[in-house]
């Protein structure tokens, strides 16, 4: 029996540092989830999961709608029983009648063969967890799995997975094979240890079954609550797929990240690192907070990396003794006035030293020229000087004059 340690291989280090600032995304096959396509040349999709009990039809419909209205493109719903699976039909129908179709994912876990087959009729994607999909009764005196035992369970997995795969294939729907570090099957733990390799091999076993049934609408996720494990598992998954000629898209997330500032930092460290390497086609930030709080973090990560532009990009210096106005206060005023705009870069700089040179590629600049006086820039060109009291209003007038203003 292998020890349940978690060796984390380091990322390969190139001997040459790239000077190309563009993120070159890994080429993946397009996989449909309702009206959204994951992978291919499509933008990195944002998703989350509602907290409501799926048997609460009204509450679930309202929760899905709340998420979708603020930019959640794919919504996952837990389906722990056959009753929950049947409830998804009513949830889907009510969304269609009272709102609009929303790409829905059913989350199926423990011994969910029949549940998954039923709910596949009503959703766009079914997420299964390989470690829980077929229950393996643990043996307390076990020291290893024989080849025969390993194959016997593999055959059982094929038998139970085949009807779901065929159903999704024939409906032109998709599946997420979602491996969690904390719920690897006993068989994988004994064979590979509690390692990223075990996570990857668990996913590959299910991928091969899907491929044998000519089903390729697959996305993968390999999640862990520890960022280094999550990074190692996804990097290894990409390496193994490259070796095997596979091009399935990846869903990224740090599971059980917690709440508050640190939950956001953990999620950004894991998701952002992989996205910067070109890995990842859809993301979820998993916070112990209302699901609606996850969506801005997702879009913030994507915007920071230049992968999606959905908000104003604010450039602002950290303030110092040269600052000629209350930088924090002015930045808040500028943001309050312009945050509804999309795709603009606006710089707020405290002095002329940090002005034109450090505004980089900002579309507009608000720069302290001297005490009580503001310089407004379009790109690197100084347009006019105005009194500080009129600075925000004049910035708005400049944007309006360029026909780039949209009323909130």
C-alpha cells in the first residue's frame, strides 16, 4: 500500500523567459452546455452553483435567475436523489416560461447511476465524481488491489456509466468528469496514493469509457482545497492528454476555498496561475458566501489576465508624499461615475511623475498637475487642465465628447 502523501511536482521552468505578454490558450475541443460553449475559441466561461434545496422549486428558480442576471453563464444544481432529479424538469420549465433558458448542470454524486440517467433529460450537462459514482465497500484488512479486483470494479463502472453516456451522446449534451482530491476512490488511493497522479488516472478511466462509446462532449475538473495540489493535478492532466492526443477542456477551481479575503486569494492563486499558462476554459470561484459573491471575482481574474473585458480597468498609483490630492477619495469618485462603462482603461495618478509615463495604455487619465489643478489625458496626450473640484465632471465630458459614454 502506498502512503497517502501528496507529492507536488514543480512546474517546468523554461530556460528562456518569454517577452510575449499575450496568453496563448491551450487548444481544446468545443463542448456544448446549453447555449454556452466551453473550449474551442470561445471565451473562458463563468459558472457557479446555487445553495437552495432543489426540491424547493420556487427558491431554486429564483436563485438560478439571480446568478444568471449578474453574469453567471452556467449554473450548477445539486441532485442527490431521484426526487431532486424529477424536480429539475419543473425548474427548467419555469425558467423557460418566466425568464429564459439558462445552461444547467446537474451535480450527481453517491451511487448516482439512476439519478444521473433521469436528470439528463432536463439539464444540459451532468457532472459526475469518479470517486463516488460507483460505491466501493472498503475492506478494513485490505493491503492492495489485485489486477482482477481492479478490473472487476472497472467493468462495473463501465456497466453503470454506459447508459448515461449513451443518453447524453444521443441528446447532444455534455458531461463533466469532476475529480476531487478529497474523494478519490479507495482503489485509486491504494494504487496511486493520495496524489495528483491518482486524480488524473481517475479521470482518464472515465474518459476512456466515454471514448469507447464515441462520446466526446466532455469537460474535466481536478479540484483540491490546497492550491499546489490543484495546480499539479491540472498540469499533469494536460501533460497526459497531450501524450494521448486528447483535447478536452478544463474547468478550474480551488474547492472549499473558504470566505473573505483569503478565499479570494486562494482562488485567484490557483485559477489565475493556470489561466496565465493557457490552461482552463471555464472557472468557478468557490466561496463560503452567497454564490452571487463569486461572480465578480471570476470576472476580475479574467479581466486582470486580459482574457475577458467586462468592466472598466482602473489604473491608480499607491499614493506617496508627492500626491497632490486625496487619491483614495478621488479614485472612488471616478469609479462611482464610470464603473458602468465596459472596456475602458482609466488611470487616476497622484502627480505628474506617475502620470503619462506610468499610465501605460490607459484610454483616459486623471493626473494631479499641481495643487488644486488636474490634467486630463486622452491616451498620452494632455487634453486640458481643470480645477480639482471639476475633475470628475470634466473627465465624464471628455468621454462623452469621444462618444464613448453610455448612460447608466
